[in-house]
C-alpha cells in the first residue's frame, strides 16, 4: 500500500512516514527541499527495508500537483494513502500589515491544500480505493484575536474536506480530517504556554494510521481537544471578542 506524503520535511510528516514504513509500506516523500527528502527516503529504506523515493513538490505550484501524484504512483504503485501534511503558520502581526504575507498563509493552507487533495482524488476515484488525509487544525474552529489568518485558512480547509468526503463517499474514496491541538514541532516553539499539554509527532502519527484503518471521518489529537473546542465554541461572541488569545 503506497503512502504519499505531501510536505514531507516537517516533524509530523516524518513521523507519519516512519509509522507507515515500519508497517512495510512503500513511501513517497514530496517536498520543496528535494535533497532533504531524498536523504530521508534513503534513511527509511535502510531502517525499514521498504522502497522510498523523494519528489519535488510545492503547494503553490498548482499545475504540477497531478504530475507529482502520477510520478510517485508510476514508481511505487497506486497511492492508497495521500497525506496533505504541509502548512504555513505565518506571522500574524506581519500578515496584518503585509498582504503578501497574509496571502502566503491563506493560499498555502487552503488553496494549495485543496488543489493537492483534488489531485489525489483524481488518482484514487477511478480505482474506487484510497484515503486522503488532510492535516487541518483545532485553530480552524474559532477565529481568535491572534493568528486568525492561519485559523481561517484551516477552518476553510476543514469545510472543504467535509464536502470532499461527501463527494468521494460515492466514489469509493475515504477522507480523514485531522485536527491536532499542540504538537511538539518548530511550528509551536513560540506558542507554548504554561500548562497546555503538548503531544509528540509520533503519537499523532499513530493516531492517524489508526484513523485511516478505522475509516474515521474526523480525529482530534490529543482526544481532549474535541471537548476543549466544544467549550470554546460555546463562549458567546460578545465575550469571545474581549479575550486576547
Ligand atoms: N505543530 C502543531 O502543533 C500543529 C497543530 C495543528 C496543526 N498542525 C498542522 O500539521 C501540519 C504539519 O505541521 P508541523 O508543525 O509539523 O509543521 P512545520 O514544522 O511548521 O513544517 C511545515 C511544513 O510545511 C511545508 N511547507 C510550507 N509551505 C509549503 C509549500 N508552499 N509547499 C510545500 N511544502 C510547504 C514546510 O516545508 P519546508 O521544509 O520546505 O519549509 C514544512 O515541511 C501542518 O499542516 C500544520 O498546520 C500542526
């Protein structure tokens, strides 16, 4: 079962790759840094004895998305699991004053992610088989004082995945939306606050492989974020707008 990971250089993507390789699956790693994914692919092959290859991929090069999926499938076999792992947190204060910075966040996390998902859907639907995994975020569940650019792009991506899931249900392809809370990666280095528990990329990777196996529609990781977000969504707007988080 070939697994293609798009945006394969992040710690979460690497953990997902290792988790699937450990189970004997061929791994296709696609990212902007081709040299880095080539190194990672060799490492996977040496450690786990599975086929692994690196591919050039940029979320903003829409015209190349289908080609990347097709190339990986030609080399390693039909893609059974496609993981949309890339993301851009951005610097929200800069986004407020610099439309180009805001656009990069919105475009990468939503337009690039949706284009990539459509490329995977086109590949999987004719075989009526496969799972598309989209890494969204709990940040997409409520707009907040800081970084609503990132939050709104992830919120839009979650909504998009919900529609895609409904469409592809009739075409034999499954869609899993993943909503992580705080995961220990460079993305969250500046965000760690006191007592909020932080999960490892490895634990998230295990939750994702389980979610794919059980054909879950949406997973939160760690699980308690589902209830935290339920509470936060229940705060009335008149109060919410006063909170600077
Ligand atoms: N960490 C968390 O707490 C957390 C929480 C919720 C959701 N998530 C989501 O989980 C995913 C992985 O997060 P992470 O924390 O592991 O991320 P990260 O360490 O910040 O890495 C971001 C990744 O996205 C890639 N990327 C950015 N723009 C790209 C583009 N235009 N084309 C291709 N790749 C691009 C980067 O590639 P380069 O190496 O080329 O820069 C890098 O591999 C993201 O979607 C993120 O939004 C993370």
